[in-house]
């Protein structure tokens, strides 16, 4: 892959390998993984439990380091960055959505969405304004001042999605984002996640066991034997 294409991509994994060791035993979870995501492209990551999907997401999101290969985000080589540099890049370039929302219970919905903006240095008023605008896009205008315990499961996950894109990241990573929701709510939340990602122009890698949802993304890749292949 040329350097030019690396610069154009939102995220590139090149020859990524990851091995976990327990005593004398070694488990090779990722083996030479290559993946390119372009701005506005939403890709499904499928595969059985234990196949390495979460490990791949953690490496793509700079939460873990590969043993081999490298990660590029927005053309920037990230594999050799120290922890502080990776943390700074995660704050601005990467958004995460997990199966459980992980909202701060003492803060309102708007405050939860404003929090990553404040950490990144945004002023309080501007952070809250953007938070409320994002919540309104996902139909939560009237719930902005409610705390997570006062929201339904679907509403909590929509707040988490808003929080993930609050800093206009290049890359959105989601690990079973609708896994804890009933089918009807899952459908609504997925549609809103896709719509918001498209609006923001963010590249998305979404791990899911739901093949119906996977088929509605731009393309799907699956983990097999520590490697990725197109579905």
C-alpha cells in the first residue's frame, strides 16, 4: 500500500500481529492483519466469540499495542507512539461505543456527551451546546438534562453514541453496540448510529454477531484463524 493511500485513509492496519503469553504457552490471536477504512465507510467486523474481534478493536483504537505491524490513523503512524501521545490521539481521533454504555451516573446526558470535549480542552459552554445538538439529532432533546438512571436502555446507548462522536473523531469503533437491547430498540439505535456516522463523515468498524445488521453496512470482514477476510 502506498504512502498516499495511507494518508487518504481514516485508519490502516498493516501486518498487525498480537500474541498473548501465559507461562510457556503462546496464543497468537492476530496474524498479519491488514485493513483499511476510508472516511464515511462503515465496516462490520464479524466472527465467533474468542476469535480476536475485541483485540483488533483495542489495537485499532490505540488501547493496546501490536507485537508486529503498525496502525495508521489519519496518515499518522501510531505503533511507536508513547502512552501519552496515544492518549492524546485517542481523545481527538477515536470514538468508542461498547455493549454497555459506561455513562457517568452522576452526570446528565448532556454532561456525559460534553465530558470528552472538556477533557480535550473545549470550553464548558461550547461543549454543552454541541452535546445538546448531538442529542437532539438522536431524538433526545427532551432527555438532555436526565441522568442515565432516568433513561431507558436504548436512550442510554444513544447518549453513548453521541459521546463517541462528540470530538469529531476520524474513527468510530463499536463492540456489539446493540447487544444488550431488544430487537426493536436495537434496530432504532443501529439506524441512528449509522445516520450519525454518515453525517459526521467518520469511518466505522462495528463488531457484531447480528448478520442482518452486518449486511446493511458498506462491507463486512470476518476473523478466521487470527486473520481477516472479506465476507
